[in-house]
């Protein structure tokens, strides 16, 4: 029989264990705030996109303002954003700029300064012209490599100084795996792009948008990455890979399996069809005998990706690529 002091001790310890179990349970059920990238050239939302965005749990929306490329030795803005007069959002906008890697090939110090000033000037112009409510961040998207890292990192520092903003950047899987070769960008926050795990034109038989085994392999040491403030970009887009008689491939964006329900197509595998009749399909003239393979991302794939990432990081937000009714319609983004 227990003594009175033992009973009192048990009564004190029991509530503590209940609290501990509740704490662990809440941690497991914690949902990551989520929002979207907007990557189209015209800023407008249809009803599906507007409702989906309003339900998102992050206060931000990441909008691609323009791309930068080097054409004829000169820096050129490409596909600069336009805005529909009816566009509105309560989200704080994070201006995002994609810069091609070749932009930094053989770049000079004075050109880095010019590039940073020009990018910030155009961001400011579009922000004011369209009366956009932006936050204090600029995101740069660039697939830098070991040959361009020094100049790219110098550009990030220069943009930070010129703009007075928090400059963040994207981080690809290979840049995590090969961090000693690729270097660590001089920013406080990075966005880990968990997609484009291989080329869609390799005909490897794997899903080139997101191969979970590839992602897990490349991110096996993610917890040791020097920058700890990491947000996660996940794919919800899809496409069709067309293969002709010679085995050459081309992409048709935004195709899904429901688009392949056509009497002129014959299903030859779970995700692939054979075209039975010459004709215009999805804005392209495709011949009889061509094949179309669909690559898209299921809720189960996203769930498994998040379960893996949860073993590597405690807290992070999710940015889905991208906000388009073709990709968001019918999706439930509460994967936990």
C-alpha cells in the first residue's frame, strides 16, 4: 500500500505527464503556414484563385515581377509583370525576380552595381505604379553554380545595401548537397525548392517534377546547412511530355490526366497515352503515334515530402508553386 507522501507525489507527477503528452501531440499536429508563388506575367485572379489565396494561412504572396537575362552582352528585363485593374489582395507581396545564371558569367564589378540598382529601380517602379502592398523583402531566384557563385553573392550583398530590404534567395537541392562547392549565399533566409529533381526530357521513367528518393538523398544533411532560416517551396504544377517518332521530347505546360480523356487517345500506361489521329491538341499539332506522358503531384507525394522535411526542420512555411486555378482547384492544402 502506498504512503500518503507517495500518493501526493503521484498526484503531482501525473498532471505533468499529461501536459507533456499534450505538448508532444500539439507539436506533431502543428500545421505549417502556407501560401503561393504567382508566376504569370499578368497579375489577375479568377474566383477559384482568389478563394484559394484567401484561405491560405501565411500573410504573404510571392509574385514574380520580371526575369533578368543577358542578351547580346546587355542585361535585359524579360516578361515584366502587368496588372489587371481588378486585382486586389490583403496579402503582403514579396517581389520575386528570376535571374538567369548566364547573367553572372564574366560580369564586371561595375556591372554588378548597375544590375543591383536597375533591379531595385524596376521593382520600385512596378510597386508604385500598381499600388502594391509589399513587405520588407526581395527574393532573388537564380540557379547559380560554382563558377558564378562569387559574383552572384556579391550581387546579393549589393542589392541588400542599395535597397535597404531583406534580400533572400532560392536554394536548389544540388546547392544543399554540394554546399562546399556551391558556397553559402550571404543572406539570412533561403527558400528550399523541393522540385525539378531531374530534367523532364531525360525519359528516365521517374517523375521529373518531384522524385522523393532524389529529394531525400540530396537533403540527407539538410539539418547541418549553415543558414537555419529555411522556408520550403513545393510543387503543385503539372505538364505533359510529348515524345515523337524519333524519341525527341517537348513540354506542354499545365496538362493533367483529366486532359487525356479523348477518343483520339489510347491509354498505354497509368500516366501515358498514344495519339491515334493527327490533329491539334492543347494548341499544338501532334501526329498519330506521338505519346504524351503526364507528370503531376499527388497529395500523398506532398504529404510524404513534408513528413521527411519535418525530420530535418522544426518550423517552416510552405510556398506552393504556383497559384493557378488549373493546379489549385479541388486541392486540400491541409496535409496534416
